[in-house]
């Protein structure tokens, strides 16, 4: 047997000519490896999120991102955190729409199942019901500190890879309520004191529009000054732009319904703002006011 059957003798050009097909194959493999990150017909979209808030109860704990095409149909979704950059391989329609939610992974919220191709108008976040209903009224959970971000990209001018910094804005109002004079009206600090808030929105869609009407049932406790303190909670703004109603009850009886402050202003929660109410029962009626006369604007960009 000829042991040199597959070897080539002679000059170097002769050997090079037979090695050229092997070099071509290697180059094709290398090109395929380079194209893996950005497949033909796609572009790399990267989204970065930042917050000036320190870690804690008011921080954005997690972010869920939804990428939609120019027909506003879902392409992809992913979950991340503040300070993280999420990367997507996207097709090349004229426009891409990106919607992000902060703190949406909460038991108080329900998100319908979404699959690629689903339209934007099918997507929303709705408040979940409490396990118990009373007197035929279905009470809903109050929302978390929910944030929303949105951006639109002109995909015709995108480079192969581009990073967008998305601003996350609050979608809820923070409410603080202090009630004084209740023991003087009822004669005791014991019993079933309850506060019912009627009128804020029950859901928010992916375009940032509010809809529906929620009813929330809240309870608090007395402090050493005999003030009844409702722990701070959050609300969606009303879908109609009108004020909310607050019912104060004791042992199943309505003590007072409040729809405005003593100076005639509606009780109107606004996104990104903190609303504090001081409610004082007196022998002559009920006084309702806000510390300093106005709500405190705490709107920030995250």
C-alpha cells in the first residue's frame, strides 16, 4: 500500500491550490459564527433603565419589557432590573414600540396571557379582587408602586446595534389619611372602624390609559393621640378625571361620606403625587383639609 496516497509532492503552489477549498470552508464557518448575534433581517435593540431612588419600598424592584412591531403586535418580552440592559433581536419594521412596567410582578395585579402576535389593545394590568366581598360589593386590592415607561424607535435609522435609556414614570398616587375625633363621636376606640374608597380606576392599559372603577376597603389603628391612622396606600387616578368618594364607617353604619375638602376641592389622586388628608370629626360636623392646603408634588423621573 502506498502510504503517501493523500500527500502531495512538488512545489508549494501545488499544495496551496489543493488547500484553498479548506480555507474557504473555514471562512464560511467564521462568518456564520459572527452572524449568530445579529441574524439576517434583524437588528439588535438594547434597553437600559435607571433610577435615582435608593433600594427600598419605593424602589423599582423589577422591570418587565414588551417589544411590539409597527402594527402594535407583540414581538418579544423579557424581565430585568434597574441598572440592567436588556437585549433583543428584532425584525426590521419601520417602527418598534417598547413598553416597560416597573413592579408589575405583584399579587395585586393581573396581566392577561400574551403571546407573540397579540395586539397592544389586548394588553392591560388590572387590580385583583380581595378574597371576600361584603354587602354585594367586590373590593379590589390597592396597586403597588407601579411605574410605566414607553419609547418608540425609528427602525429605518437604527444602526445594527443601539441602546435606548427608558424613563420610568409613576402611574399611582400615594395616599395618607389621618382621622381625629372618632372616639368622641362613637364613645369608644374599640369596634369595627373601616374606610371605603370608591372611584379610582381599576386597570391601566399598555398605552397608559385608565379604565373601570375600583372600590377599596381599608382599616387602620388609633395612635396615642386617639387619631385613627390609615397606613399609607396607593391608588390609580380616576378614569373620568373626577374625584373619589371616601366613606367612613363604624360597626356597619356609615358615619360620613366625603367627596371634597372643606374648601370645596375634589379629592383627586394624581399619578406621581402624594395626597395627605386630615379628617376631623367635631360636634358641628367634619372638617377635611390637606396639610398646607395642597397636595405635595413628588413627581420625579426615574
